[in-house]
C-alpha cells in the first residue's frame, strides 16, 4: 500500500482524546486516525448501499418523490402487501 503523509488541524481536546485512546489501544496516533477514517468510509458506503436499494425499490413501485411515498404509506393498501 502506497502511503502519503497529510497535515490536518484538530481541536486540542479532540487530539487529547485521540492520544488517550491510541495509548489504551497500544496504537499510534496515525493508526487510530487511519482506523477511524476507514470505519467512517465503510459505514458511509453501507448507507449508500441501503439508500441505493431504497431508490431501486421506489422506482419499481413508481414512486418518484417523497410526496408519492407519503401518499402510498397513507393509503389503505400498499403495493405487494395483501391485507
């Protein structure tokens, strides 16, 4: 893996917390920040997948706006669901 060094600015209190946690984990400051960034990216990608699935389902149901979703949810029958 190719590595590039960057500079970032953090509030002093956040840096103190980073250092405390890194010490408890027997990790370096860089390792902790790298792990936190990777976790944030992973979670963001998961949410993108969830929203992508929702967009696909909405398209299948012909829902093209939040108002259309509201109308469907407030109707007495939902597509694909038998009462």
